[in-house]
């Protein structure tokens, strides 16, 4: 098994796009592999709440190092 770590991604439930970093701000992408990865659930939640309000889903992903 490859070394890796757990990370979290945020998905907008209205557009189904994932949050991503873009030019120092928050952008959107339909592609999971381009989604921004958060190291901590709380950080993902706080960002999602600020940017999206209540319509979001946080998923756990395995990031291979």
C-alpha cells in the first residue's frame, strides 16, 4: 500500500462543483482531482460555511504521497 494521508474536499450541492484555490481566492471545478484539499475537517467546514452557506457536502479522500 502506498504512503498517503487523509484529506477533505468540499462539494456545492446546488452546482455539484468542488471548491478549489484560484488566484488566492476560492474557485470551482467539476473535477475531483482539481478540488482543493483540506488537511482538517474543521477547516473544510468553516470554508464551506463561509462560501456556500448550508448547501455543501464534505467528503474524505485518500491522497497518495
